[in-house]
């Protein structure tokens, strides 16, 4: 029997989970196969842990994982460090920067990696917070600003230096605002004693009239209470005319800020846009998913679309648990297709929704049971640790988490950067 060629394309967590379970299930089925993972990066990272990384509550090693360390690389299983250029569905081939590859089954697991937000078109002086490298750069930037502010005599300039503005009051923007606030006051309490806390201003800006959080009065009240307690200023319902270095021009108001951070969510997957000529909004992709054949693109034989750009029927809350289960079932369905067995539908057994609100403080809705504060944060962190791939990764993460929890280990930005930059290439930390 000729080997079945299974291709996985993407740089995401869903890519890694599918890669992990395909090895496991195909080994059990004893079907001859070849698995090729095509990725522009050699590693992926856990995006939802970036606020934790900003606060120093986890290390770079914890939030990243190399594809080659998932499962067991051996003959028949390979990683192609390449970019996808074109898909020929009729002849079942893909064109990459390293040549043409045939496939019997193709799994597309792209991630949102571009934005259509108008004020980010030129990006003058705007910092991003979408990758671990972005977070490292932000922390270094904050320290540079504090060094300038420490000896600045002009009060207006000093206030502008110590004004931090985040654009995008979505859930991720709010989580970054909490993390940024805690990190700033950590620095003031441990290193920059000469800077008065009263000079610090943190703005959370959005053109909408309300912050973009799940539609729940309890949720909303809890988030607003924490925003007020942290002193984060909400600037809502004002059109953003222009963003330039050191200045945000709003409708009827100008904000002078040395640090402008874009937290607006990415809403376009470049792979879908360039290769499949599809828009990346979930509503459009949903039309291409056949609900009785989990995640299969019906008009494209043996092609699966999974991950954050797909829409799962009947699922409202998307989390790492959702994507883990989706990728796992996708791997099972490919083995079922090969063996002519019935396909399995997605079943969301664990409904979890998380919201981090600063240092050791999270809100978690687990199967409609709510947890908040330190207990919520513990559930949030442990849920992610158990979603890591491989026992070695989980054991190491549990050990370092316990060390941090009991103050045996402290993560500081410079130490993290120096320790890990030797191990990780810049391509691993940032999207191309």
C-alpha cells in the first residue's frame, strides 16, 4: 500500500495539536503514512499567556513550544520550514518556497495575523503586543521612558512621558491594560522610587461607546470594578482621527502620550487571503464548512480548515480547550477517512471562558460556574498547563509555575531576554 501524504499548514496552536494527535492515531491504525508540517516558523506561542508574560508571571520558555519537540520526529514525519504559495486542489499539490509537495489530506490551521484597522495603516510610533518579542520590546521601552522621566524637570513633558495609551478596548486590550498597570507599578515599587505614582496615567481608548466584553452584567460589573480600582481611564465613543508618535488625535481631544500601544485584534488570516482568496471573517468561512462532516471543506476533497479562523456550529465561547478538542477530532476524522469509518462530530464537553485582570487575578466561567480572583487565576493557569503538548512540557511548566507561586523563582525582563534569546531565533518570537 502506498503511503498516505498528510500535510498540515500553519503556525498556530491548532497546527501543533493536529500534528501531535495525527502521529498518535496513525501509529495506532498501522496505516502507512507520511506527515509533513509546513510552517514559516519553527515554534508557536500561546497568545493568551502574553499578559502573564508582560507581568513576569511566566517565562518565555513556558509560553513557546518548538514544533520539533512535539511528538517524535522520525522517518515519515518531517517539518518543512517554508511558506505556502499556492494550492492546486484538483491535482492535490501545494506549492511552497521550497518546492511542490503532493497530498492526500490537507489540514489548514492558519491564525489571524493581519489587521484592517484604519489607524494602523502607517503605524508611526505605535507599539504592538501580539507576540512575545513585542512584549519584550514593550518592557524595554517602558524602562527607557522611566529613565527619561526620572530626571525630566518640565512637568508637562514628564506627564506625557508617563502617559500610556492603549487603543482597542476588546478583551485582549483590557487584559493587556491590567498587565501593563501591574508591571508599571512593580517597576515603581522596586526600581524607580523617584517617580511619583500620581504622574502615571493609563488610557484605554476605543471608538465604541462600551468596552467589548462578553454580554453579562456580572462580567461587566466585575471588569469595571477592577478597571476603577487600578485607576485605568476609559476613553470611549470618540473617533480616532490620527495616531502619530507621541500624540493621539481624537474627536474633540488630543492625548499626548509617549507610549501608544495597539491592542486591536487581528481580523485577517494572510494564508486564507493570499492562497485561498477568502476573507478571514468567521461568518464567511462558516459557509464553507459542512456541519455534518466536522471542519471539512465540502467542495475541496480531503481538505480541512481548523483553528481560530473556523467557526464551529453550536459553540459560542472559543478557548484553548475548544481548539484542542477541534484539532484532536480533526486528526481522528482523517484516520477515519483513510479507514472508511464514520466521521466524528465536535462535542464541546468543557465550556471555559477566561478573563485575566492583572497579577494573580482572573475571572473564569467553567461550565457556567464562576470563579474569580486568585482561585480563578489558578484555574486559568492550570488549564493552560494541561493544554500544553507532551508530558515533558507539562511537567516542566508545573515545576516552574510552582516555583513562581512559592516565590522560589522571579521572572525579570532582562533576565528572560538574555536567557532565551540564545535559544530562540527572532523568527520564533515574531510573525513574519
